[in-house]
C-alpha cells in the first residue's frame, strides 16, 4: 500500500505531497496521521527554509473525508462532541500557521472545500489555470469549515468572498489569480516547478529575517484562523445533521441539482 503522504527535502526546501489520488487526496485519518509526522519532521530539520505542499494526480485536495471511523470519533479513544470531531480533523492542518518558515501551496489541481481551506492557511498559493477552486459547502447543505469563512474575506475581500461562499461556485485557476486568491496560475503540470523556483528564491534570503517577517505580517493582521474554525465547527456540525445536508450530499453523488427545503 502506498504512503498517504510523501515527504522529502530538496535544496533546503521541504516537500509534502498528498498521495491519495484515487480518492482525490481527501483528508482521512490515515492522511492526518502521516501529515502530523511529516510536520514534525519539518520542525526537526535544521536547515529547511521553505515548505511546499502539493497533491498527486489531478487534485490538490477535495477536503475532508467523513468516513465512519472519523464520524464516530474512535481515533481519539474517547467520546467526542459533534463539533469536536470536525475540529479534530481540521486542527492539524490549521496548525500550519505555527510553522515559522514560508509555506507554498502548489495547487496542482482542484482544491475544494477543506482542500481550499488548507491552501488558504499557506502563505503563497500557485494555481493551475484549468483546475477548479472553491468553497462549495452551501451546495452540499452544510456550513463552511476549517476557518474558510474567516480566511477568505481577509485574502480576497468581503464582496468576492461572500459571492464564493453564498453560491458555492467553483472558479478556475485563472480567475483565482485575477482576484488575488493565487499569486500565479500555471499550465497543467507546471505548478510544482513554479513552486520550487519560488521556494529556492526564498531559501537564498536570510532565514532569520524571513521567519521574523512572516511573524510580523500575521501579527499585524491579527491573524487567528483557529478562532474562526472553532466557531465554524459548531455551525458545520449542526448543519451536517440537517435534511438539507443529506440531500446535498446525495445530489452530489447522484450528479444532480439538490432540492433544499431549509430543514
């Protein structure tokens, strides 16, 4: 069985790659466990100056995979409240904000829902021109999670963020670059190359100065996605129990338009 996460260090750049292309690199317990180990490896590297997160296949990440084990909360070894189960999954990815070195999201393919949230927590995003990006929670009948409603307005402005969140619409990589969601929109297969080029450029700069600047930027922004994610987890867990969520998920699987009733 292949590893859910691939990890390597090249030229002072740590590379983490989601490796579940058969399931669109969705976030499940296996990926979460291996991701945590990879992050610990990054923290223990003495000379890593930048980090790249990417995905294998045609998807960066499709977001959370709410399998039976995760919904039951069995991986914690104790009973969990519904909102705590949601937050357990997101917390490790949101903890990326504690990494001192710059993080580049090389969004090689689609980044949807929590997958987009993961990209938002990174410092720089590189999109694929033809891939789709968005927070489609409303189309599934559930509230957003992973701090998306906190981060998105701060990154692209309230009006554009509201439009994306209220409609659940997906946008192209080219559009993502236009509205400032991504720094670059590359042709298919070139996001990793661009990310490495940028990461190496960062790695040539004074490492302490770069780390301190990253700290200053987010300190001055009063940046706290975890606070937003904690509130979202309550809303998401409540909407996940509603009939509209069941309808939204069923419609997605059946490839049809959902019919929501507000219950």
